[in-house]
C-alpha cells in the first residue's frame, strides 16, 4: 500500500468519524429571541443552576433572567462597567466585577440589592471564578495583570496572585484548581485555590490571544477559544495539547456540556461552533449553529442543554481617537436581546460519538 493510499484512507476515516459524531449528537438551532431593556454594551453571561437563573453583565447593571419562565425578574444596579459574575447560593451572595472603578460588588441573591464592595488589588477586574472548597472568589484583573482573591463569606481580600500576563476567562474544577487563559502569552495558568500559588503555565500551540475557556472536569480537558478562529484542547493531567478545531470568527466565550460531550465557542460573526473529541481525544467540529451577528458571549444550562447568548443591532462606529484608534460600532438603543439556542433532540448518547462513557 502506498503512502498516498494510506493518506486517502485516513482522511476518509476522519470524515466518516466526523459524520458519525454529528449524527449521534443533538442538533442545535436558534429558538427564542427575548427583548431586554436598556442600552450600551455587555460582557459575561453566567448560568446558576440551583435557582435556574441567568445573569448578564450589561453596562451599569446585571440583568437577571428566570430561565424556567424565560422572563426578566430584575437587575443588580449601580455597577460601573459590569464584567464577570458568580452566584453562590450557599452564601446567598453574588459577585460582579465592576471594571470602571476597580472593584468587585457583592449583591444579595434574593433582593438583588448591593450589600458590599471589595476594592481589587489590581486594575481592570474582568473575569471571576469561584472555588467552593475554599469559598474564595478569584477576580482576574486585566490591567493589573494579577488576581485578587476574595473570602466570599467575609467579603474581604484574602490575597493577591501575580501573573505577569493579561488574564482572560477563568474556570474552576471544584477540586481546588482554578484555570485562566493568559491572553498576551497564548497560554493557560493553573492556580492552587488553597495556597494561591501558580502551579503551572501551559502553552496553547496554534492559539493567538485566547479568551473563552471551558472545562470538562470529569475527563480532564480544557477548551480555549482563540482570536485566530481555533479552539485548543488541553489535557489538564499532563498540560499537553490534544489538538485544535476550527471555529468561527470573533470568538469570546466557551462552554462545555458534560452529557452531550460537546464544547461550544460563541463567535461574534454570528455562529456557535460545537466541538467534539473522537476516541483518540482529537477535536473535530460537530456542528456550526447560526446565531446573530455580535453574539459572542454565552452561558450554558447543563440540565436543559440550552445555550444563552446576547446581542444587539449596530450602527456606524464613532470617530477614532488617540485612546481608541479602532472604535467599536455604536449599539442602537432598544435592540438588546437574549438568544436561546435549543437542541432539537433531548436524548444524549454518550457512547455513539466514539468515546467510551
């Protein structure tokens, strides 16, 4: 058998495997579009499963959605540039990064009123992550290039972790490890939630400017989405890259559904890319879902398997300035909306996609 024959057969095998993965999994499509009030930009979405609530960072506030009824139940107001959000039902508290005044605001989950504020130990708090074992909130500070660690019960600073890099999205595994993408180092850092030490920094081969990050805690895989239209998968047991898969342009967030065994990248060009791993743990595209332009941040409900995204309509960008030489397009008022992506099929088969359960 010639080398060319082997190459052709291998290519056909991967094509067939990709088709089998797509057939075995649910197919997703845009379902409901729900108008939301207010103007201005937005950032992170966080889904909290105990109360089935969706929290949306929206400029000077956090929109709160009851996902059982798909209705807006209120907002956390008085935020100066809302970014990352975590909700901790066990403490009856929520936390939101208030980027414009370099703080983390604490709010009551029942009343949605603010009950405290913690000054960050670095500029530009952005992503937040929560470790339940230590009851600590980790605020990743973009301008500060560090992490402010907050005692969630006391509402006080527990420490600061230097990164010497610009942190982006972060996630925790529930077993004392916090992971964060390092945007300007094309890598991901591992933090020990108890000792507050950076225990490893893993390179992301083929990735330019990682942003969104998702975790398959059960099988030890990290999914980083990158500006150059790829998702990089990392083995958290070894730090080795498992490969890349192509995704849409303008990606900013990632999610992982453990039952469907799919990782998702939300992309501002107007698509969500669903990525699966084959039996050898190599990533491949399972589906590309059409959404709407600008929908680049996302949250996932692992119970209903829905994806939530937000976007708005855009007008022309303002005139360039020295501080903003490439300004973003303006956001048209009264066009902010929530997009709900539903699976067509609710039955999830964990053995048909080529990996053992």
